[in-house]
């Protein structure tokens, strides 16, 4: 069930900034980081923070768009469903990514919560009006679009040219460097946001191949895996070196 947070109290030290925004970890790195205080206050009046459980649909393919969202924490899985029901994972989004296609009337992808996800939902009309009036916000969204384009091209190389071992290492490095992992001496640890089936879809491999590559990485002491989902990477530099 979706849990809604509607608190809009202002910070006692700065009445121009809503308290919910002051305590937001994603605020300064996401789209809100370029808004003036009056714009932030106006946006907060229309925003809604929601929590979603793993597997919950956030946006449906071909669904009418009436809002956008900023990812506050967690991992969002973007997928495309073919006519025969086959699914292709086409991307992942992390905090503080902007979720949604600006100025689109309908969505072109499915977006699901890959892990427990918290979003700040923003009305479509409000965001689009802010973009028209604030060149800094327009530039911030343009930068994210270009970054996602660069990452998509990089992932094309991963899918088209890398070996199975390099693909799995690249996937683990992607999660370790984006999903706010727990920092530990000599490495990081995190919970995998995708099942083995989804990882296989994302990498263009079979489930058996993904499992074999995980076993090889464990045998080489590059990673530890607990309870099938919790991964500890001993050295990010070592893992990066295996990405090809």
C-alpha cells in the first residue's frame, strides 16, 4: 500500500523553505537544487511524497501523464513490454533522477519499484510552467537527459561487445556506484534491486549464465553474496577493472 506524506511545515530557521524540503537528501542534487526559494515553496504546495514497495508499478506504458517525480531513494526499473508479453529492462534510475518524459502526453515505458522506493511526485503542469520560466531548471533537466543518453550509449557497448563476465561486473559496478551503498572498509555492500531474471533481461544473458558469473566472482573473492540478494564488493577498483 502506498504511504503518503503530506507534512509541509516550514523550517524554523528559514520560513521561506518548507521543512520537508530542508530535510530532503535529494534536494540539492536534483531539480530542486536550482530553484529559488519562492519557486521551491510554490512547488512544495503541490508536491506529494509517496513510498512504494518492490514490484509496485509507478508508471504504466501508454499511460496518460499527469505528474512527474523525483526519486528520493531506492531504485526504479524501466521496462518495455513487447506485444507477445516479453519484457526488456531498458534502464535503471536512482536518486535524485527525474522520473518521466518532460512534455509527453503519454508514457512510453513501464516504471516499477525495483526496491523500496520513495518519490516526490510533482504535477505535470506545475513543472512544465517552472521549466518555461526558469532557464536553470531547463538546463538541469537537459543535463540529466544528456547524461542518460551517454549512459544508454555506454550500455549499448556493454550489451553489444562485452563478454558475459564483463557484463555482470558492469552491472554490479553500476549498482555499487549509483544506489547509495553502505560504505565499508575496503569496499561497499548493497542489496541487489533486480532478480536474477531481471538481471539476465538487462544484460541480454540467460539466468544460468548470470548465476555462473556470480559464482566465478565469488570464487575469485571479488564479491560476497548473502541470502541471494545482499552483495559485498571487496574493492570497487578491482570490480571496475573487470568491466572491460
